[in-house]
C-alpha cells in the first residue's frame, strides 16, 4: 500500500509544472526570484559597460556591484527570518543586517539618480526640473 502511495505522489509531482512546485516551496521561489534579479543586474552591468561616457560606465558598474551585494544580503535575511524557531530575539539579532540592507538600497537609489542626471546632462536636458513644481516666493 505504501508503495502505491509513493508512486501516486511521484506521478502527481511529475504532472505539476514548475510554477506550482515553486508556490508550494517558498524557498525555491525566493531562490528563483534571486536568480532572476541577479541575471537582470548582470544584464544592466553589461549594458552600462558599453557606454562611451566613462562616468556613466563607472557609476553603473559600482551600482551593479552594490545591487549584487544586496541580493546576497536579501537572501541571507530571508533565510534567517525563515529559520525555526521564530522568536523576537532572533529578529532583533537580524536588525543590524536589515539596517545595512536598507542603507545599501538607499545608496543604490542615490547612485541611480546620479547616473540619470549625468545621462540627462549629457543629452542637454535638465534632470528632474520638469517634474518639480516651482516654489512660490
């Protein structure tokens, strides 16, 4: 009887597609998302290295490197938060790591804004001024 149940379970698993398996196994889904993020970062880095403007290329590669680091940090934090037992003490121990992660993501945003301004100024545009309303005097 146990052998029949095992065969039935194997058949059901074989019939499911990979997205169904990923929803049942959150760790696999997170890992797949991290792989997709890393692939996008590597694509961004490859594209930015092709830029003629050295400042844009350097800013982009530094930002891509920082993005890669945050992907690893995110994975570490997710795994640590998912570990058992879930306690307040465990989360408190992770707070410094979460803080560093948030600081790194803020820096990514800052570098991306600088990169956009450099690209806009190179094209003869003023970056962001059209979006901001003028302050009354």
